[in-house]
C-alpha cells in the first residue's frame, strides 16, 4: 500500500484501485493462498460453461473438486 503515497502513482488513471476503500476490498481474493489453482481452472474451462458445453452445476462441481484436490495435494507436501 506504500505505493499509494507515491505522487507518480497517484497520477495514474488506475490509482483509484488501491486508494478507494471499496476497491481495496474487491481485491482481497488475491490474498487467497491458493488463488492460482482457481485462476488456472477458470482460465482453462470457464468458456465451457459460458457457451453451454457443460452445465453450470457440472462446471462448479468440477471446479470445486479440482481445486480441492490441488489444495489437498499441496497441504500433504
């Protein structure tokens, strides 16, 4: 958050993303330790659900199971 005090940063159009309290709260998902597992699954398969290649419920079940398996494997190490 120290960057929010930098005058050059404050001039940047996107600076509101860190200076506005509401926007700060919206960024909290990136504090999630296993966010990479979730992002990887979303990047690979989100359009399957969007374009009807799979049902939403099936997509969400596979998402949950895949990410949970990866988290469990990480915790076992």
